[in-house]
């Protein structure tokens, strides 16, 4: 290989142009590599997840001279213009918000989710919008035939002039097509069906998925193309899941939802260009995904008039938007030597801590009680502002009383049973008032403006006080 300077390039071993065959055992769950077979993965503790992957390292290593994007001259930070991160809309407010305000030019986004959840549908709808706005879009269908894609487009009423479709699984061919068509946005559906001829292991294996993702990343960075890569989350270890790609891409969006219910949630697991707290909510309809404008309504469906004991409504604030969600707790005399504690949609350790505080600071006896806590509607809540709601759900169920109807509850609980302030309280209360709630039990003096009319604010500073006031 002759480099630009005319010197014969050698690799580290002093060899030129030698193909090297490597064989290694790779955990198909997490990508951990070992020189030989291992029964249990030291990284992710999976059993039987190792598969041998023979790999022919390509003869010609990429030379740094080829890379132009990363080798720009050294610049003063003040001279760098911000136009470089140019964003554009997907036409769906919910999608845009989760992306941090739209797609970023030259970025690679991984969209992960269970098979059948609606990934292809979501992306195709975004493609349709982009193309109607004059953007050249290339949809690479590696899984479905172009006819299948067309029939989905027909069902979704999509008529997109600037949308091209390519049925291809070879990563090199796809790279050529991207360069040739000069598409501004490219979709790869899905990464698990792509293979790179440089590598001998089968499509869908960790090595293949990584190699393909790497080469698309390079294309995105050198040409400024925005690439959306779709990946299936797999439960068995045979096909590499999107987790092995997380560290190399710019953003990872997770599309999830209850298969039996119709709404779907889109959340950012990683985002180099925005917050990871945003949640986008969609409704799966016959003619595609519909954005849900008022998600609180969805999570509270059929609630207001029949509050059972152990049921509370909290206001979470994941991201920039407050959301009303119902929490439920169930307690009952245990038939196990150690009582069971089950948390669905809430962090398990948080529930254990709240139970400990309820026992020690309020005097509830939960040592012989099984405790189940769950978030209604499949939401996941990761903020301490839900503490007080969880505590009240458990306490009211244990005492078999109900919380006053039309009451929302929020606050963080400290270990001594004190109620701590939470962020964005005003916005949360406004959302509750908008949804018709009449009372809010909140931490003392954390409001910064006047409460909206129609909702009574009850400030509490101790857990015992909150329980008394909530049961009313
Ligand atoms: N012919 C159809 N009529 C109505 N809904 C359909 C039809 N085909 C698929 N769907 C809906 O679309 C979903 C599959 O969406 P898709 O985007 O293909 O998922 P993914 O790409 O995540 O595997 C199905 O779960 C179903 O709800
Ligand atoms: Mg699909
Ligand atoms: Zn592993």
C-alpha cells in the first residue's frame, strides 16, 4: 500500500497485505470477547451465550488519509460555528422531542424495539414527511421485500415522491448506494439482517452487527447523511441485540409498549444531542401511528370515579412534560418465609426503602405482608417525586382506606420520614388542574408561583402528616 507520502506502509507486525484470520468466541448478549469457549459470560453473566466467530480482517486497513471529516485543522473554539449541528423535523412532534428537537445532520440513530412493535411504521411515516418536504430519503429494506414495504406504505396512505427503496443486505452495496443517491436521510431496516463481506461470521452475530454499524457511522460522519438504523431487541442470545451497539451510535431510541394495548412509548436511552428523559407517546391505529396529544388522559382512563384502596395518582415529570399516572399497591398476609416485594415500572430498591421508612417512621407493620407496587399503563417512572405516591398507595391498601377522590400526590421521602421538595412543581400542578384534579398534596414551600384556580394545595413536611391529610 502506497501512502500519500510515497512510503510503503506497514502494519504493526511489519507485514504488508497479509490477510489475517482470527477466531474468537463472542457473547451474543453483550459482545464480550474471549479466546476460547466460556459457559458463563464474565461481563453479563449469561449462560451459553458464546458463539465462535471467525473473522477475516480485511487486507487493506483503512488509511487515515481517507478520512476527511475528523481531520479538520485545529480550530479555536470561538471560531466554530454552531450551524454544523443542523436539525430537521420528522414531522412528528413526539418523535422530534425524544430526538432532542429533531434529527441531526450526519448523525446515526439506533431505533430499538421488540419485533412487531411498530418500528418500521414509525420510520416510514417520518420518511413520508421528510420526502414531502423535499428531502431525498433512501429506505434500505433488508428484511422485507420492496413489495411488502409498498403495501405498508399503501396502508399508511403514503405517497412519497422523493422516497427511494432498496432491497439489499450487503453492507458494502448499501454504502455505495448511499454515496450514489446522495440521500440526505437513510433508513436501515434492520441491522440484524445486514452482512459485511469483510467478515465471515453470519448475519446478526455480534461481529457482523458491529462491523455494519461502524461502516454506516463512518458514512454518516464523512458525508453528513443522517442514518436511522433499526434493531430488534431479542430475548434469546442467538442474535446480537442493539445493546452491543449502544456505545458507538449517537442516539439510541427505544420503542416499547404493551403489545395488548395500543399505545407505544418512544424514549431516548442515549442521546448525544439531547436529554434522555423525554417520552413520546403514540397510538397504534390501522392507518399508522398517531401522536397522543394529551397522554395524561390515556394513563388515567376510567379512573376518576372509582378509586380503590391502594390506588393513587401522581404527576411525574420525565423530560419537559408533566404526566399524570396512576400507581397501585397491593398488600396481603404472606405465605412465604420472607415476604415478597414486587415493583413493576418503579425501581425495586426505592420501594424497599419506602417500606423501611413506613415501618420505622410511621409505625406500619409490613414485616408479614407481601407488597406489590405497579405503575398502571406500562409507564416506567424513575424519579424520587413518586416516593410519596408509592408510600400512600401502600399505606392506604394496608389500612383498607381510599384517598380522597381527585387528589394528586407528589414528593420525595427522606429516610427520617421528611417530605423533600421536588422540581417543576408548578408545571405539575398546572397539569393536574388541567386534568380536573381538585387537590394536590405536595412538599412544603416548593411552589414558586400562585396555584391555578380550582385546585387546592396541601403542603406537607412529614410522611405521617401526608397520610392523615390524604385520607381526609
Ligand atoms: N395489515 C395490517 N393492518 C393493520 N395493522 C397492521 C397490519 N400489518 C401490521 N400492522 C400493525 O403494525 C405492527 C407491525 O409494525 P411494524 O412497523 O412492521 O413493526 P416492526 O418494524 O417493529 O417489527 C403490527 O403489530 C400491527 O399492529
Ligand atoms: Mg420492521
Ligand atoms: Zn455477555
